[in-house]
C-alpha cells in the first residue's frame, strides 16, 4: 500500500482539499460563468483522480461513492471519476504470508486472483483437496484507513461550516458516519462471514442463486476462507453465449435476487459490481464479496414498495407522494411538475426507445433531473449504488427490453409471496383514474389561491434572509483572505503592528463567519419545517 507515512498522507489529502476550497471561493467571489465552472470541476476531478491512484486506501472508496452522486455533483467532476475501479496492485507475498496460517492449507498460489483497496484474494487447496478462495486483509490497511478517516473528518467539518454549498444540498456528517460504519465493518472479516451465512439462509429456497460456503474454523478477522466458485462475468458477452438461459431470463433472475433486497427491511448487498456478481453455466446468479452491505428500515421499505406499485398502476400522484416521504424531493419541488415528468418518462414505448440514442437520452434525463429539485437522500447512497450497478448490468444483458416490462412479473411474483392482497394494487389503480382524481382536483383548486399566496410570501422571506446571510458571509470571507495576506505580510516584513492587527482581524472575521453560518443553518432548518406545515 502506497504512502504508509501518516503525515505524508495527511498533508497530500489536506492540501488537495483546501486547494479545492480556495478555488471554489475564488470563482464564487469573481462570479465566473458556467463554462469556467465546468472547466474548474473537470480540473478538480482530474486532480482528485491522480491523488487517489497515488495514495489508494480510503480515497478509492470515497471516489466510488462520489461517482454515483450525479444528482448532486457537477458532470465535469463525475466524468473524471465515474470509471474508477477498486483494483490496486497486490501486496508483497512475504507480507501476506505472515498473516496466513499455512498449516491449514495443502497449498496456496502466491499470485493474487483479485486485489482491491482493503483485501486480496488467493486460490488455495485444503488438506482434503478442496479448492478454496482465501481473502486476506492488506497489511497495515487498518492504520491507513484510520489516518484517512481523521483527515476526512477535518475536511468534512470545514466543508460543512465554510464551503459555499447550498444548505440542504448534502448532509456531509451523515454521509461520513455511514461511510465510516460501512468501511469499519468491511475491515472485520468475521462480520463478512456472518453476512454470508445470513444471505445463504435467506436464499436457501431460491435455486437460481449460488452463495459460496464459508469455513468459520479457518477464518479470522484478517482472513476469510470460502468455497472456490467458477463463474462468468456479465460483461463477458461472448462467454454468456455458453449459459443455458437467455439474456432476458438472466436479467429477470437478477431482478428476482436483488428486488427483495431493495424492498424488504433489512440487509442488502451494497457492492454488486461485475466482479462480485457472476453467472454459472447453468444460469445461477453467483453472489460474492459481502463486505459492503446496507440496511433498509421498515418505513422506507414500505414507501419503496408503494412507489413501485404506483408506477405499475400508473398512479403518478401517489408515486410523487412516496418520493416526498422518502426524501427525494426538495421542499421547493412542485408536485404537479414532477407528476407530469414521471408520466412522460413511463409513457415511452419500447419501439420508441429502440429508435433513440440511448446514451444521449440518458444524458438528457440526467440534465433534466439535475435541473429539478430532486436529490438522493444521504441514507440511500449505498442503496442507490446497488441499484445503479444492477441496472447497468441488466441494460447490458437486454438492451432492447424495457425495464418495466421485465420487472413487472418479477414484482408481482414477489408481491404474491408476501401475502399482500391484490386489492391494494387495484385500489391504487382506481385512485389514478380521471373520475377519482376529479374530486381531489376540485378541492385542491378551491384552496389553490390562498396556498399560492402563502407559498409566495414564504419564498420571498426565505430568499431575503438567505441573501442577507450569504452577503455577510461573503464580506467576512473577504476580510479573512485580507487578514491572512496581512499576517503573511507582517511575518515577511517583521512588522509586529501589522501582524497583530491582521491576526486579530482574521480571528474576528472567522468568528463572524462561523456565527452567520450557524444562523443560516438554523434559519434554513426553520424554513424547511415551515414548508412541511
């Protein structure tokens, strides 16, 4: 692992972060045009990518998470990191050998089969001749990850308090805590062993799934011994021709495996990239690497189920309500606009999609979503990553098929297994019909004038106060910059008066900036609650 020295790692990451912060402030003060901002974000993405490959460790994981946040981060930045992989050079065999207990194995190959930022996989043979996969944690990785977390906590504190990102845009603290919890779990292989046993029990009655056996007696917090499983990558189009079932059937099998994980409360596989999800020649879905998992609450699971039911019954007003309950819609979102957009998206026929440039269409939709008051809540970062990855695999398997057409029978089969009454789906369909909507529309129409007036007044107040806070922060930041320049000038000229005045002025400006940041946060929280009323 590169750059084990803590001070070197910290200095490189912090210099990158604070350099980026200063550039963002400078562009904001100078009111640079959009083209300049796009160019800047591209440069920031390239710089982060280079630092990532130099230092490895936690930065690779962070980069992978950021690459899924196209709803929040600029396209120019995402384009630089969207193809990141977790493949890094393997450790020296001499260091790996110290961790392994050779007496348990007949032989172990010295060349890693797979090498990632936290662990490496080697092929071994037990004394009884059984082939196994031996997952070994990288030497020194615990210390490196802890160093990276300390640096990241400093950066996030600074970004949360000083970087000019619209409040409510992203919850850095929640994202950091969730990331830390997932990575710390991934560092303990006994946790992954327990997860594998859980998933084997969960899918024991589903004959289309294959999850490797584990050997608890041979495993430790640093070593995980599993059954060796041969499989075909879903990206290997030529090899997929040898599989006994069609690509459409494989796509549906993937849905059958992952749909329950996304809709039922509990644990889901959070890292199903093509190296972790394979297929056997007889068409079984092979799941590997359960180090990264996520959790779904009962409340969120119920809303996700309602969201899919709403799409299938074409009840888009209910779909918008589910999105709002889940937190995907920002307070300023207009439900009518979102409802129409959803109706237009789902109304595309498969024949129309075949005639389109799919990549251009997807880019256009991403641009549209970024322009709307929509964001992925922080607690769904890992769920979104899981969904987007599987969606990509399915589209690669069956590019001409429509996802809703493939998914509907899978969802209905899952619904029947849950014992849910089909009448609930029929009732949702009735609610979506024009006659039923008429009553709701009349009531809403009568209340609309007063509601619009209240919203207009509320929005004016919000904008007025927000601009006051922003202007004060802007002026104070300029004073901070001047104060720092004054401090440097005082040190350079050895003029104590200039130095003392600059230090005092900088301290006062920093205190004022922090004060207005707290006031702005409190105000935005208050306005968010007012909008919900």
